[in-house]
């Protein structure tokens, strides 16, 4: 059975372009040009991915993103934004979008972004079906514990509610303690692409990740900024690493 993608886009030309090219990936598409109808479908149905335009009749894509993220924390979401709407892009990411694309976008870029998000969804689904894993899949640093196989993250044994993308970002950083990664390197390793102008994606996810793993996000103990370069996972807790690098 084909996986379903929800597209909420009021520009019919763009919606048709998306439907045709995602169908080539073997995906089924539910399209709504109205924000309120799209939100209702998002809550009632199960989708492997949602693509949300920002400017929609009756309910904005930003409002849909926020409300869906509150009710379905694991939902994969890509925002579709106008080329000059930097504020919308940043706000969409801060509200919980996994990624964003600026219009107009190429077919190749669209398919690559969708594949990347669906890969994360598959990993999460596989993790939910796994039996409790061995210690070989676990990385521990101070109060943090991350399990690659079950994709569970805890702090002081309390479960942290991370999205699939937040998990992959944290796991990548913890797997390479004290190694500094530029935003471009993180885009390639975690999101699976290298496109200039998308640094906001990394910045916003780092901020969201800190809000969940740090005791004080303004003075991060784990996920730290190396000014002028990028980000690193601080290994002052002597990271216990027994997990193997994910392929």
C-alpha cells in the first residue's frame, strides 16, 4: 500500500507539479487548497509527510504546523514559502517544521527533500517495532542517553519528546563528540542536501533541540556554538560511545 502525503497548497499549478512528481516516487497525494480543510485532514488521517503552504485561505500553514505539532509530535512537515519571506521561514521552523522549500523550486530538489524526510519516518517506524536493544546502540553523556535502535532520548531517565529530525541531529552530534560541524556539513549529514540559503534550518533546529535537552538553553551545556564555525556536542561528560555510525 502506497504511503500518503498531505499537500495543502492553494496555487493549483504548484499543487499539480507536486502531485505529479511525488506520484513518481510511488506516493499517494491528498491535496487541499483550503487551510481549515487541510488541518482537518491532517488530524483525522495518517500521513508520512505534510507539505504546507504558508499563505492559505481560512487557516495559515503556520497555524496548521503549530497545531499539528502539538497533537502529533512525530509528524514530518515541510513548509512551502515565498522566496522573499524570510520571517515565515524562520517562524515555520521555530513552530516545528522539519524543513522548508522556497518557491519556485526544482523537481529534483522537491523529490530529494521528500525522500530525506520519508527516510527519517521509516527509521522512526522501524524503531517503534524493535525489541529493547542492547547497550551497543546507546550513547551516554552526563544526564543524556540516546538509543539509536529505539530512537529514544532520555535525560535523568525522563523521556524527551524529539521529532525525527531533532533525533538525527542530536545523534549525529553525540556520535562525534567535540567535533565542530558547519551548518553546511549538518545540512548534508542530517537533512541530506547542500543548498546555500538554508542555514536557518540548522539554526532553528539547534534552538529547538537546546530547549529540550539543556537545563538552560541560553547557556548550553551539551549542544554548543563555536562562533564563526558551527556547532559541536560538548564531551566534558566523557561520552560513552558504543553505537556504530549510522549508514
